[in-house]
C-alpha cells in the first residue's frame, strides 16, 4: 500500500464503527461500551503498524506467537509506539505461554478456550509479572465447526467460573467468537453472534457480573458493523485497514 493509505483506510473503518454505534438500539447501548477497534496486523510490516499508530490506533492484534514476540520487542515499534497495546488473537499452545506473557505491552489474550490453558497463563503471569492481572477473553466455538478452537457454548459458564474463582492473576474481560465466515445477513442476524449474546447472559448469571462488565469480541472485516449493531464491544479488523495479507511461501 502507498504511503498514507493505511491511515486513510483506518479513518474509514473508524467512521463506519462510529456510524454503526450510533445506529444501535437503546437496549444494546445500555449494556455495551463504545466498540474498541483491534487492528489485526498479522503478516504486516512494522512501518504499516507505525503509520496506523501515528493515525491514532492503539490496539493491535497478532495471530502468531512468534510474530507477536518479534513485533512487541522491535526497537523501532517500541520507540515510535510507546502506548501500543497488543492482543493475542490466535491459537495458543501451553509451551508458548511464557513467550506471550513476556511480550512488552501485552494488553490481553483473546483465545483462552479451556481450564488447563487458563491455569497455565495464570501461573505464568504470577511467576513473571508478579501481582499484575492479565485481561483475557474466553473463546467460544459458536458455529460448532471442528476446525475452529473454542469451548462449546454449554461449557463456557464452567470455564468462566474456573477463571474467576481460581485464576487470581487473570481478569475476565469478556467472550470472543470467530463464527462462520459466510453468513448471509439478508437471512437475518448472524446466529454465531446471537449464540455469544446468550453465552454472555448465562456467564453473567453464573459469575454474578453485569452484562456491561463482560465484553463481547466479535466481528471482523466482513461483518464488524453488524456485530456492533447487535452488541460487540471489540472488533478485529485487518485486511480492510492493511490490505490483503501476504503469507511467506
């Protein structure tokens, strides 16, 4: 992308987020905070990240552990983007948790999908970050697709209870779903988002939280406006800001 294109695309996305936020029903507004944009920068070079940061973006998402580690420790990014906030939004293996936790400016992990992983992350935070708390989202497999990570909707209450009651170094920020990519909105609301909304209500009842205290991370480049309309407070947008992804051969 040419110089200035990332900033221009970012501004366009922010305008669309603002418009979708204004169009939300009062019921949604009453329980949903202003949506946070996570700019998904996987496979993208650091100059694009710096351009987005200089245009006002602060939250960035990475799918791959090694890429998160490299970018968060990059001297150019650290000096140009002191207030950057990294989200780990990809699958995590237990043996990579230490690397993630030690990444500078880590804001949250969005892909906690079972109690074992939650405990591993909690113990690592306790060991390497002391009394700090790390924000986490619980990933829910709302579409039931075998190729997607996430706990089943009927078990998310148990996982939330585990995090709240036994993981003192974790802060339960919310629930996350990827959902099916091909939903036709002309046929009605995305059922994956509706399922996550039901999960939010159930988890709030289980762990005694108010809905406004349990965020929903749902919506990507192709459906973030619809996600905001129905209650998303955290959208993950990549290609619409940075252009098509470039994978190494």
